[in-house]
C-alpha cells in the first residue's frame, strides 16, 4: 500500500467514525421520543481498502450507557486513524525531502 493509500484509508476511517458519532448524537437527542428506532452504526471495508459507515435503525431502545461506550470507542478509533494519517503525511514529507536532495 502506498503512502497516499495509507492516508486515504486513515481519512476514510475518520470519516466513518464521524458518521458514527452523528448517529450516537441522534440517538441521545431522540432517546425520549416515542417509537424512536435507535440507529446502529457498523463499519464495512470497501474494495479500495477504505472504510465506510453504514447506519441502520434497530428495534432496541436507546441505552445511555451503550451510547457512551460507543462514543468512547469512536473517539479512540478516530484518534488512532488520526495518528496513522499524520504518520503517513510525515513519511510523505520525508520522501519528498529525500527526492529534492
């Protein structure tokens, strides 16, 4: 996988986690709405090596503890993808520096 592929995959992971956080926020905001269907986010890999978030309504009620746990997981995953992205960008910068010299 190329450096641009690494950064692209990390970026898609950050986008997927952002989508998941949106679903969590929606669940919390609508937790007391009658007949609200909790949104569940699942991540799937795409042929290009990227990650995609898929949101589906479920039959379960909103549980604040589950939402908080999902939020913590999304935050940690986002941070990990951000580190990968930054590392890939640093590697790209180093390669460009070597090429210039």
